[in-house]
C-alpha cells in the first residue's frame, strides 16, 4: 500500500482577543471597520436584542445586512434557521470575504458561529455576547451548532471566533429569569476550577443580583480566563475540555424533555445537583450538595426536575447525548469544589446506568 501524508496547516490564528468593557458596544462597529476593512459585514441577531436597542447601539448610522432570528431562543435553534441565514448571504452576493457578527445570547452565537463555519467552507466570525450565559461561556471556545428534533446540538462544528467583545452593560436589559439562569455557567466554572471564585459568589450574591457593574466585570473576566485556560489545552474536546460539561449531561436531557420551556442555565443547575448526588454515592462527596444547592436557591433557579417531565424520556435523551459511546455518556464529577475528578487520565468517567437512574429519580 502506498502512503502519502497530507499536512494541513492551521486555517485560523492560534489566538484571539476577548475585550471586556462597560458601555463599549457603541464603539465596536468602528473597530471592526478598522480591523476588517475588506470584509463584508453581516449581522446575526434576534428580536429580543433588537427590541433591547443593542443592534442600534452597535451599528449606529451604518446599514449592514441583518438577519434577526424570530422567535428568539432555543425554539429557533435548528438547521432551517442556518439555511435561511446562508441563503440570505448568498442572495446578497456575500462570499469568502465575509465577516459574520453574532450579536446576542448563546443561541445567536451558536447559530451564527455554525453558519460561519459552513458558509463557503468557513468565514470569519465575531462574537458580541449580550447575556449572562453567553458572556460567561458560549461566546468563548468555538463550539457552534444547532439542535435536531431529537437532541441538543446534534449538528455542530468547532469554529473559533476572530474576537469576542463583551460589554457587561448589556446585561441590564435582561429580565430577571434569564439573567439569573445565565449566572449558572459562572457557578459551574467556579465548581470545576476555582474554590475562591465559588466563595466570591457566596460572599457577593447581593451585588451580583443587583447587577453592579464592577462585580459583573470581575465575573466576566474570571469566566473567560477559566474557559480560555481549558480551551487552549483542548480546543476540540478530546479530554480536558469535557470538564466544561459539568452538570450538562442530565441538564441537557431536562432541557430537551421540557420542550425548552426551561432555560439552559436552569437545567444545568438541576444537572449540577445531580452530579453532586452521584459524587456522594461513589464516595467523592462531602457537604457539597447542600452548599451548591444553597447558592442555586439564592439565584432562584430550579434544583429539582419538574414533576411533569417523564423519567423514561429523560433516560432515552441521555442515551442520545452527543458525547455518548455505546448509547451512554461519561460524566464529569468533582473531587472537591474547584477540582474535577480525574481517573486514569480521563476527565469524564463511567457511571452506571443504575446509579444515574437512581439519581434522576431522587431529583424529582
């Protein structure tokens, strides 16, 4: 057998900047024009972001083509939305020299990033997150994708942005439920990587809930540093990056089974309690369940699975988890707050179906 090795160089830069500022959104367009003068600009946003005034703040007197996702949220996070975006790009004669600008929350960023990954085999993307969940997590790291009719993020690609622009002032326009739910990704980062950060949440919960700008700036910086440190070592989730999925396996199943009536962060909160319960059962737990539940209750997010969600449906969704092998995923677990359990060099470990089923039962 003859062999020919094809060496593929990196197609994108090996780093990108994250800018964290307050009241900076109005100046981002000018920076993009200066940094990418030869690229056609195309904005992807949603109806909520438009109503909040963030699109107008971003573009000012400019009139770029805009695709506004409507209805906003997970209900529109499917392949048909991506097709509509790509076809609008084509009708406007956009090509490889395109800069897609994702302005909005996690759903907008995931959809726009995925469209950027596959349009003309890949164009540059800028992420401008405007929600707690997107500023904490989804805008950084290059995970993009949309849901199938069966499970979350069944279609997806790793596609790193050119840059991320975070203006924490945009969080002032969020309703309380979305704001609080988005904070859960920050709690997750603290649990997997930084005990002192978790203590910061405990000690500053009132300032966080009252949306003090200096505190939100610190949270944004801490979240981005933690996520970036993981993504730098494992950009395509071969091993270490799995720790960012803490609470997400059960959480994603609850989210799907709820018909996306529950927000992503609310479901991750339930999933983190489930993970802590599993930790106790296999001898890794201490007083974490009570301590984690206390901070989640202060954030007024669910910590139990709603009674109307069918348990058997949840188990079937877990089997279809995008990380599943032989119809069963591995689980990320903690040894202690700020430290993930690693077994035989693996950051996600086997947990028996019986134990997971018991845990799900106990979560009702």
